[in-house]
C-alpha cells in the first residue's frame, strides 16, 4: 500500500474518498438528478429522481428524457438538447424559469432545472439537476396571481376597497374609496367620520345594517346602498357596498368590502320608474274614461227616455182637468226606463267581471318575495324590512298576479306615506301566519308611518276616495275586490296607532 502521508500531492482523505463510489454520491444527493447520454436516453437516475417522478430505476433507465416533458413541449425540447450538445456548458435550463415536467401518472409539476456536461471517455453526457419548487414559492406565486386578479377585477369594476377595524373603530380606505366618499387622500379615518360622509337621509338605515353585522344578527355579509354629496355642486352620488365580516372569539373583528359608484344605474332606475308610473297613471285614466264612457253609453238612452216621460207627465198634470191617463202612462214609462237603465248597468258590470279568475296552488312566501323584488326595481325598496314568514306554510289557491298586485299596492302606499312625512328610518314589517281556527293564511303589513285618522279609515275603501293629490282613489277598493275574488278579506286595523297596519286573508288549497 502506498504511503500517502509522505506524498505532498496526495490528500490524507484520499483513502476515504476512494472507498465512496459515484453511485453512492449520486444517490445521496437531495435534489433529483438524471444522467442523459448524447442520444437523449437516461443512463442513470438517483433515488430522489425516482421519488419525484414516481418511476422505478428499471423504468427510467433507457427512457428518452423527453418522456418526462409534457407532449406539447417535446419537439422543442429535442431541438434544444441538440443545440446544447453542440456547445455544452453549465447553465440553468430556461433562464431560471420554472418548467413543467411529468410524473409517471401524467400529472404535471412545476420545477427548475440546471444542466452540467460530463465527459465520459469520448462521449459527453448531460447531468440534469432538478429542483422542485418549495411550498413557499408556490404560495407566493398563488398569492401574487390572486392579488393580480383582484386588482384587475377592481379596476374593471372601478371599485373602492374599505376595511373596518371594529375593535378600534377605524376604517382603512384605498384611493378609489376616498374618491367615492369625497375624503381627499386620507386612507385611515375614524368610523364616525366614515358614517358622516353618508347622506343624512341614508345614514340611520346604513348604520342599522352595520350594527346588525357587528351584533352577529344578520350573518357575515352586509349589503347597502347610500348617497354621498358631491362637492362643490352638492350633486348626489349613489354608492353600493358589499362587505364580509370576520369573527374572532365570538365577536366581529373587521369588515372588509368593496364599493362601487351606481349613480348612473340609479338615475336610469328613477327614469324608468317615472316612466312606468306615468304609463300606469295613463292606463288607469284610460280605463276610467273607457268604463265611464261605456256606462254613459248604456244608460244614456234610458235616462233620455225618463226625461221625456217626465216632461209628458208634468204637462199632463198641469192641465185642468188633469189628464190622468197621459200622466199615468208617462209615469209608467219613467219606471220602465229607470228599470232598463238599472238592467243595462248590471249587464255591463257582469260583462266586465264575467272573466273567470284563473287560480293555482301557490307559495305565499314566494309571492311576497317576488312582490319585494318588483318594489325594489320600481324604486320603492328604500326601507328597513322585517320579514316574518312561515317556511312550511301550506300552499294557497289564488291568482298570483292579483295577490302580488295587492301586496305591491299596500307596500307602495306605506312607502309613499313615509316619504311625504320625511321619516328618517322607515320600517315595514310583513308577517305571514295561519289564521287561528281557520284554514286560511293571514298576511299583515305594518309600517311606522304617520298613521291614518279615524275619519279617513271610515272611507278608506270607498271608490274614488283619496288623500293623495294625484290619486284616483281606486287602489284600495280594487285591492279589496281582488282579495275577495280570491276568497279572502282585506281590512285595516283601526286601533293601530304606531303607523298603519293592514291585514288580508287567503284560503289554503287543501
């Protein structure tokens, strides 16, 4: 055995290194490594590579390296390999970009690779070292991609972002949110200043929505629409918000949300609402005119005859001696023509009502929800709603359009009354129960408006009685007729003094 300790050119560790084989060093590497010959076939793969790609060593030996590359990249990879062998040197593959490689089961995975040429006698092989991307890198890229998507969505929606710190009563606003609130560039503000930016007429209602979320009585999502005043012309701007609450130890910690400018939508809704209102008013006018014309046409002839007979009777009674026969005939004619007028009027009413009502089995809960959607689209949704419905209520048998029309009419009346009185926090409660002892549902609609005085209550269902400057006085009378046509009753609670309260009943289908 040579005495290496006396040879200055030999390291004292050479004996130890001579005992370690290349195979052992290759397999000891933490990163996946494969050795590829000039023809592109794998001639060696360490244990890490076998684990990463989920192949056995026998399966990998002789395998073309492109088998580990997704099919869409294979032809390009073959050309790249030939160019590399023409001028081999140590370098990263793909300029440090992540690569997509394939496991045995075809699953793609993101990795990085570096290439090192190794000369074995007269042949050059390529040592490919493959690094799997760690979870932190993946998380950072996922987060970066998520933030980029959110930024693009926010930019496309022109939305502002707010973050309410419920524990410290502070609000963080991004630049766009500051613009929406006319708050300059102040990114962090007190919660009360945030609410102070809201229009006074909307502030109380929006505060109720916020308090419901903070008190965990309305779920973890809050939606709201409010106005802010534009400076310096004091023009109103409508803002829609959507917030998500986060809880900690049973308390609301923060509310994060977005806000959008919906002024154009609100102006369009207002224009459409006004147009629908004008069309409905015009339609009501036309119906009234046509109905009155039909009545006048039908009873005009009998009334003309009554007038003529009355004139004859008057003349007969003025003669001396009295012409009793003529007077008697004339009076009999008056009676017959008056009866004829009555018959024609009844025939006309029967004609107008002769169409049979089409009824079906319906969910009253669903009809109420549909009516609320219609009210919202008509611009009558600006009130705090308390909804008390019975989820397992039996189906009713009624005409859906007619019942929905009654609901819309009653709630519109409440909203209009509260708007006239400028009530800050308008509330409407809709309660649906089963009428005790009856096979009927009872719907209660209650508001906190100015209420109705006793004199008005006594005439409120009379046709053509109205307290509105532009009203026709037919809404409630028609509503009562519709409910009665569907087998129910509609009335007002005369003893309710905290607003107005209406009730109506409808029969169950079974």
